[in-house]
């Protein structure tokens, strides 16, 4: 017992010295480049911004790479509400530059992934064994600030808002300690940045939310980075048949490479796609996924799963102003309708494990990355997304 007491005392001493050193050494404002979205439906402008030092329980990160996600684009086009002007981006990886007082989860030099879904570990949701949408997430009240209600970014004398607790479209960003997790020091950051959104969101929707079973039949509507990650998850869970659905046939080759057994384009059929899927599968699929972020595709996904035992998962965030209207009979016959953010994964617990699985080649993440660009070419990256040419573009700093 006395030994244990001594060890913990020594540890505390080391930590105090360390945190004092880092706080004083790095307590400076960093000027760096960031992509600022000043207005909806406008390109990003690369600006010099000031990034304030991290306050208590905050972490400043030097970004190394960030993916471009459909959700960032939904903010630009106004479907997903965020406070502007803002620094978007939520699929990044970087290295801790400095930490605020009291931070214990990470230290300068650690490789980390910022988390768009925080895990405070203390709220009723974090304490629930299955739930992941931490009360600190605040998706329906996007303030665009740190947890303390203020911002760490300024540009031309104006405050610039944060996005999704991460703001990865900046050479340096500040996040709350509950919104960042340390990953393996050997992890390739220009790849595992996708664990910050697409991979976790799609993969988890299959393995954790739907709990796809071996031998089952699945349909994935929308074959972008998120939908393809759901395809990866369905395959990993042992699905026998995975039907990819997209209006862009150029997505089919990659979907098949990742595990889709067949792919269909709704534009090639006279009938609604859910009826086509029901016919193809003798009454409906076991598991369906909506990864487009539209009301009509959510209804298609629900309708195409089997009426008595089908499970349908909403992955995409719909336009903020739109509501669903459904006939309850669709559910009364026995369907299950679910939805989850971030693949239902508790972010801090799951992200390091997913990175380990990627490094062990259990998850073919590389195949999702179709383009790499220097950070300054961010608008080109969004153009590739708009023209349906990319799955994931990774911007490198
Ligand atoms: N039918 C079939 N496919 C369609 C249709 C349609 N009617 N319309 C468009 N599509 C296809 C497009 O051709 C494209 O291939 C795909 O749908 C969409 O892909 P992307 O590349 O535009 O987008 P993704 O994959 O990066 O993301 C899409 C989501 C809707 C999933 C994303 O925007 C989203 O809402 N993510 C939030 C999910 C989440 O939990 N995030 C974590 C918290 S921040
Ligand atoms: Zn995303």
C-alpha cells in the first residue's frame, strides 16, 4: 500500500511540472492559414486567422490532414445549419501542439483525432451502455463555440465560429478535451483522418446500429464515403448479399471492390426503387441504410426492408427544415427504424480501436481515398465532390 501511495505522488509531481512547462511555453496566439466560410453558397477563402491558446480542459492541435465530407457541403449549401462565419471540417487528424490547464487525456506531441461527437463520460448518455450522442454534442443547437460558449478563432478582427467541435479546415484548431482522442503513434494521419467521420459513421451503422448478421441481405442507398463505409461494415459482419444503390453509376466499381455484390441505379427503373429491391430479394432486405441525407431516400430505405423483420438505419442528416411523414403500417407489421450519429460508436472508446483495425488491415480504408490535395486547394476538393468524381478527398497541410 505504501508503495502505491509513493508511485501516485511521484506521478502527480511529474504531471504538475509538465503541465506548467507546456502552458507557459506555448501560451501564445498562433497566426496560421484557415479556410473560412463567410457566407452560405460561397467558396471557402483561405485567410490568415489567429488561434488563441487552449483554456483549461482544451487542446490546441496542429492539423496534418482532413477529409472533405458531404456534411461540410450541406453546411455550405444551407441544408445543415451552422453559425457563420465559421471554420468547417470535422474529419481530421493531427498532433497536439499544446494543452490547457487540467488536461490529462493527451499531451503535446500525441497523434490525435478530433471528435465531432464528444464523449464527456459523465452524462446520462455517456453512462448508457449503448448510447453515444453525448449531451455536450448540441447538434440541435449549433452554437459554433467551445463548451464555454466562446470562440478561439479570429480573422480581420471578427470572431470566427467553430463547427462540429472540431473545425479541421485550419492549420491549427482548438478543441475541448472531451472532443479529442489519442491514437497510435504509428498511425498514418493522412489516412486515418477518415475515422473522424465517414468510416466510423458508415461502418458503425452496419456493425453496431443495425447489427448486421452473417448471411443476411443488405441495401445501402447512397455510395459516397459514408455509404461505402456502411458497405465495408456489412461485409465485415458477414452479409451474403449487399446491394448498392446510387444515381451515379461511377460509384459502382468502388462499391463492388469494397463488398457490394450488385449495384443498381434508380434512374434505370420505371418503378420506385424500394419496389425493385423488394422484388430482387423476395419481399425485402434484412438491413437497409440511407446515406444520402434526403427525406425521399429515407422512406425508400424504410420501405425496402422486409415488412416483418427488416431493420432500416438513417445515417444521413436531412435538410434542417424537412420532416418525414410515414404511414405507421410500415412499422406495425414489424419493421425496426433506427438512426444514429457517428455509427452509434462512443467516440473516445471506439476511435483508437478502429485505427488499430485499419492498421491491422482489417478495414480497407485506403480504398475510400480517391484524391489528395494541398489544403489551399480546398475549393477544388469540393468541386470534385459536387461533380461526383471523388469518394474522399484528403487535404494535406
Ligand atoms: N438515390 C441514391 N443515391 C443518391 C441519391 C438518390 N436519390 N441522391 C444522391 N445520391 C448519392 C450521390 O450520388 C452520392 O454518391 C451519395 O448519394 C452521397 O455521397 P456524398 O459523397 O455526397 O456524401 P457522404 O458519403 O460524404 O455523406 C453523406 C451523408 C448524407 C451521410 C452526410 O452528409 C451526413 O449527413 N453525415 C452525417 C452523419 C453523421 O453521423 N455524422 C457524424 C456527426 S458530425
Ligand atoms: Zn462527416
